[in-house]
């Protein structure tokens, strides 16, 4: 069972898509639509379009698209029901208790069990920290200067060597299947069950809603690895989450501080900087940068001041800049990390350093400059070429000019010389490469490499014609209908679209709500945003007619192949359809569409 179409439509229609998306993306009016930088992939030029009249959005760069429900699903990583509930609450609509389909209910139940396992595991670790077994862990945290309040705030705990977590969770009636799926245990046929974490201080990792989805563990002693994270599960992916963001997202400060580790974050929060987060034991990813962009426009990098930390900052800067974030780098010298700095100089001095944070690009150029001997003319020339290449990454002309002036002043070279150097690099074709993401960090939307079946292409095109030219329905209703569409998704869309057209109009945003999977919603939106490349209305009429003919021909072929040779009525229908098509084509007829200024 699902929510009724009427209720879904009420929730959707009471949440204006421009108002909702405008709360996440900076939109500008452009004719009858609104445009902005796409939140689903990195871009410099706005290709993300939101239509108030159609109540749909679409990105012409990465092909993300859908209605307001789709957007909430994609942007906030919600399922259909969660997105609908959020929008219902926003609009003041009360949803009845929903009965899930068997498959959806099983998926929701498994996720709920995994969350419960992690919640109880966090409770267990927190309890053990106060027991005899956990004294070594509590001593470590106290020696690091953490208060009881901070330990409680972050739910810090400990796991010893006894294997007590498994016995504890089994006493709560969790199955071995779900315990294995949680990633907290290793099951071996010969060795039995062992815990993933042991002899470690435990840091619960929470999602933005405060749900425990994984753990990080710091080993006591000289064991390896020093820090260990939960493996990827249905709840947790270390490349997609940030430690401390569940707290930092509610900060009143206008920026977020990005550190390297758990203790950096906790120390900063204890010192009053509740806007601090950290990546989870890996280099910063594009997914994490995109997550940060949802909550702030400015990032202050507070990485370690040693060479490894500075190199990590240099790698992180273009990732953050690609998301449109303003980035500054905090100087902690002569201290290595926030813990050392705050213990030595205090929170007030840290506040000053944050206020005086260096511009990220100038920091990047300055750190790179340390590789060159500036008193050597050849070395300085190499440096200036390096700096010019980095300045070429800046797409905004005004911003680039400001950096040219700043670099010129600092390194005693004329702005004109620097511009000429940049032009020389650009003309040579040796442009600085854009940051390459790993496969799992690619933008959410990519065109498939596989060539699409020609019949499916025609069917999608026909749906586009029907959506943009309602008169196409009346012109072709005697020739093709939903049953003539071979692709299952196209047929389902056609059924809904034909039903709307029979009632006198189209509502693509409402039609999208018939699909509860975000990928299907995106495909529907892409169909409705397909454009037909023609030079004139006459050519478009010919293209439209050819599309109808191709679909009817393909449908006839399928029907003939599927005929069992017995039912004469079916044969008569096939002959009649074929004759009608031949008469139409033989007469040289063309379906004539109507064109407004908008679609001419």
C-alpha cells in the first residue's frame, strides 16, 4: 500500500518548488524560470533550471531532474516516504500511518535494526568506559584534557578484549545475520565470532540527524592501525559523512572549521567552537565538500601545521573551491594541531587566528613557493609559471584579477608580466588539469556510455512531444497509444500522460510523483526536458511524424511476432493498423503541431 495519489499531489502542490529549492540553492530569475549552480555536480556556469510553472527542476549538465519530492530525496539522501513526510510537515499536512509494500517494509525494518544495534553498541561502549575494563580508556581521555561533560556530549566509550559486546547484543535478541551486517563483528567458520573493535577508545559517528551509523576507534598502546573506522554498510560510508556535523550544522557562526581528526573536533568543541567537523580518516572527498556546502559558504581549514597537514590542505582547497565554497587556512604555528595550540595559548588566541586566517589560494601559492629558491632567477621563473598555472584555475575574471594584483605585489613582479605568463600557458595548451575524482566520487548524474535502443529513443521523444504539444495527442490518438510503447518505463509514463491528456491537460510534476525511486523520477524529468534539434517548424513536423511512424511500425512488428496464429480478430486488427499506416505514409501526410513563441 502507498499514499493515495491525491494526498501525494496535495503535499507536492503545497510546496512551491522555487521556494523549497531556493532554501538550498542560490537561484536567479532568468525569463520564466530560475537558474543556479547545480547542487548535484561541480560546475562553474549555471545549468540548473527550476520552473515554477511546471514545478520541476532539471540540470542540463548532469541531467538531474524531477519535482520537489525528487529534490528532497536526492539532496538530503531521503527515501520517498521520508521526503514526503518532510514536505508534509513543512506544508502543515498530516499524513496517515502508511503501510509499506513487503519489500519496502523489509528494507525499512533492516535499516531500523541496524540503527538500533549501533545505538545499543554506543550505549555499551559508554558504559564500559566507566568500568574497570575501561579505566585505561578513561585515563587517556582525561589526560587529553576532556571533561566529563564533553565525554557525555560525544558519547565516547571503550571496548576491551573480553568480547562482551556480542554477548550484550545477543541478549537483546539481535540475529547473527544482522550483527554481521552491522560491520561490528567478524564471523569465521573456524574461529567463530570476534569483534571488529577491541582495546580501543570508541568515537560514535553520527549522521546529520544525530543517529549513530558507525564508529571510530583509537587503539590503546602501540597496536596498528592507530585509528580504525567501521567498514562501509547500508548505514555508513566514510567518504560521505563528517564527524561532528550533526552538531556543527546548527551553529550560529557563519563558517565551518574543518579539521583532520576526532580529537581535533572534540577539543575545539570543548573550547567553544561548536562549528568544527572532520573527515573520517581519509582525504577530503567531493561528497564531503558537497555536504558542507549545504550548511555554509565558508570553510576554515585547521589542518596540522606539519608538512603532511599542509599538503593535505593544498589537496583539499581545490575540492572545496569546486563546490563554490570560500576557503581560508588557519595558521597554528608554532603548534602542530588544535589540541596543542589551545592548551598552550587558549581559546581566545584561537579565535584571533581564525579571524586572521589566510586566503586559501595565496596559502597554496606561498607553500608551493617554498619549493623554489627565490634568490635564483631561474628558480623564481619556475615558481611564477607554477603560480600562473594555479591562477588560471580561477574562472571568475574579477576574482582572478584581484589575485593577480595580490601575487604581483607579494612576489615583486608586474601584473602585466603575470598576465602574459598566464596567456602563454593557456596558448600552449598546458592548462592545469581539473581535479580528478575517484569513481565513487563522480557526480551523481552521468550519461550512460551504452548507446540507447533506437525504439526507446523514439518513445522518449514521443513523450516529449506529448508533454510540450498537447495537440499531439489528438493528432495521433487513432494511430498509437500507451500499449505501443515497448519500454516499461515509457509505457508507464505514457499511461499517465495519456490519462491526463484525455482530461484536458498535462501535469508533469504530478506524473513524476507516481514513481518512488529517485532514478526513475530523474528519467521522467529527463524525458520532459529533451529538445528536438530542428531548424524550422516544418522540419519539426516531419521529425514528429517520423517518430509516430517508427513507433507504430515497431509496435506492429512486435504484435506480428507475438501472434499465436489462431486468433483471427488479432490478425484483422494488425492488418487494419498496417493499412492505416500505409495510407498515411502513401498520402504524404504530416502531422502539424502548433507553435508558440516559446517552443517555435
